[in-house]
């Protein structure tokens, strides 16, 4: 038989292709983050981070927008985490396989792939107008919670299902109830995966623009009450760029956003890593 | 003396398949009984019927009675939690929880409502000593149990089981994943434990059955072919199939 390419060569070629794809991904990441930082870092100083905006953000600082981001994301997570994790526990431990469960899974998949502007529109119609929450941190946070929940649910479900069955058998054999087993053995073992899901959900909330466009308002002051309007960083960035207020400040805002996400990801990864090491005795 | 465990005409089904057929066996107090037989003969299913672990399998069905201390454990008024406290189980693969060594042993005590820290600490120490693990772990009780060796993990699982003071301990091939030295340690432990507990051990290893148990039952295709004193069963088997199995002609 005549082979066009020998196994040895095809191995080499494929390895190169895979290596290339990996390198290309990392290169893209570095390129984007690098571009943002190179353009954004020059305007960043203490006054930019901790100052109040002047002339719609053409000068001064972005503190109210940072506070808005943290506030809205916090509201989103406080709502989405218990719902997502609770739903995941139900699906993974109690539900079994039936039509309702399939419907929930299908629903959460669809929910995860709906364009964010549609969430924004729904949030506007339902939270802002119908429930009369107005343009507020609450309306924006709840809209973001709807978006983050399916992500948290799916990731947490996978995390709970991947806890070895032998753990729960050991617990049941000692006379533990189902809930004792879930709460004291399964959930602690699934924590790293659940946290990953929460971080993914949070990243989606922090960086989201379209979903908050119609719900959170466009205030220049930091929100205090949950019913106050705000202006999270992505929205401010969008305004700065599209309305031509200040491109350097747009890059500066983008850089702060990127740094914020990097810090959150790195810190949680480190904490999860420590937890896993302690739990698994490595 | 009454039997601790009496099984009468037990049949177990998983869906359509008939796993255990007309099992009749009485098991004595404070004694070790081995269950031997080839893979898939129903030994594990049998011991999982004794602490109702099969209840978690939706297709599980049974008829016949299983009495422990004269009480049918499948009676509607029996609380599975109480039953499993009384009938502990050690699994084939060591399955410590991903918690500290101390918390693994304390787990059973805590879920049964014990809160007193001093009493828990005392019981943890006592259980680890009974399981011959104390000297190896006493300086690292706060370390994760997952960092122990396989043999240590299995002894920890035994300590975890005896901490809740069961009366019967079921062991499902507890040494099959262990090296010979760890196996010897577990067998030594079984010898010590048999004075205080009724132990039923499933094993593939016939030497192990002769070393640890007074009684042996031979399972084949879901039936008990022969049971009786271990020495007699191995020296003068009555049934031809028992003889074929213990002389290694099949299985």
C-alpha cells in the first residue's frame, strides 16, 4: 500500500497545527489586552480611578461607574447564585430523568444563548416599567441575574454530577440523610466547580452592555440606594466611544474593566486552588 | 443463642433480572462470615440488601424477609437511618470523604446529632485506635484523608464505620484494591473486631476466607450452594460445585 503521508509525518503535521492553534489563541488574547492597556494605561492615575466625572466623562474620574459596576454585579449574583445552585442541586440530585427536567435543561440552554439585547428589552418592559423599579441598580441587576443564572446552573450541575458516587454511598451507608449527604459531602466537593460557574456568570454580568442599556439608566453619580440609577463601566465606555466624548478616556475605562476582570479571575482561581489542595491533601 | 441475622426465602430482582434466588442463611453474633463465589454471583447485592443500600436503585424489588435481631428491616416502620447506623458498611474501593482525617471519622457522629467536641474527639481517637491507624495519623488529623495511602484510607473507612458503633459490619471486598501488607493489616483488624461486631465479608480471595472467618457461604448464580463452618466447607465440601470452585476449576 502506498501511503501519501507516513504516520510519523502526519503526527508531526497535526502536532504543528494544534500547537499553532494554541499559540494563535494566546497571541490574540495578548494582542487585545495589550492594545487596550497600551492605549488605556496612560490616562489611568489615582484621580482617574477615584475622581468624579466632569463634562459627561470627558475629564475627571470614573469612580461612580466603578461603583455602579460592582453594585449591579453584586445584585445580579445575590439573586442568580442561590437560584442557579439550587436548580443545579435539584437537577443533579433529586430530579432523575423526566419531561420536566428535560424542559428545564432545554430552557436554560436557550436562555444562555439568547442575545443580551433581548434580555435588555425584557428587563426594560418587566422590571423598569411593569414592576415600576425604574431605571435602577435593581432593574439592571435583576436583568443581569437572568443572564448569569443559566451559566451558573449548568456549570454547577456538571460540578455536582462529577462528584464521585462513592462519596455519597459512603455517607448514606453511615446513616446520613440525602440532604445531609448533599450539604456536607457533595457540595463541599463540588465547590471549586460551582465557584467557576459563579465566576463565569459574574464575568458575563460585569462585561454586559446591551442588557443594562435599557434598565440601569445613565447616572453620573454613584448609586446609593438599590433604586438609584447607575452607569456601569461597559455602558460608560459605550457612551464615551459612540458619542465621541473622549477616546483616551474610553481606552482608560476599558483598561480598568479588563484589569478588574483579571483581578477577580486571578484571585478566585488562587483561592479555589488553595481550597482544592487542602481538600485533596496535595 | 438467637441469630443476629436471619434471612428467609430472599429473592431480589433488578427490573426483570432475578439476582438472588431463595436465599436462606442465619448469621451468628460476634463472628466473621465470609461470602465467596465468582464475580456476578450476587454476593455484593446480598450484603447491600442487608443495609438497604439497594433502595437507591429504582428497579430494585425483593420478597422474603431479612431479620436483624428478630426485626424485619424492610418493615414500613423501620427508619433506614437507624438501620444503617446499626449496620455499617466498608466498600471495595476506599472512599474517604475529601475532608480532614478527623472530620472523616467525626462525620457519622455529627450527622447523628453529637455536638460535644470533647466526646467527638475521644470517640475519633478510640475508633482510629481500633482501626490500628492512630499511630500513623495522630500528628496529622487535620490533613486531608485523600493524602493517605490506599491501605490507610481503607482503615480510615473502617474507623469511620465503627465510630458510630454499629452492631453489624458489612465489608464488600475490602482488600481487593490493596497491596498484601495493607491486606494483612486489615485482616488483623478483622480478627480484633470480631469480638465486638458481627462481620460479613465478601471476598474473592479464598485464602482470606479461611484466614478471617468462622463461617463461609458459597454463592453461585444468585443462590447459596453451600454454607457452614469455613474449615469444613473448604476441607470437605458437600456439593460438587463448591469443590470445583475452591479447587480453582472455575471462577
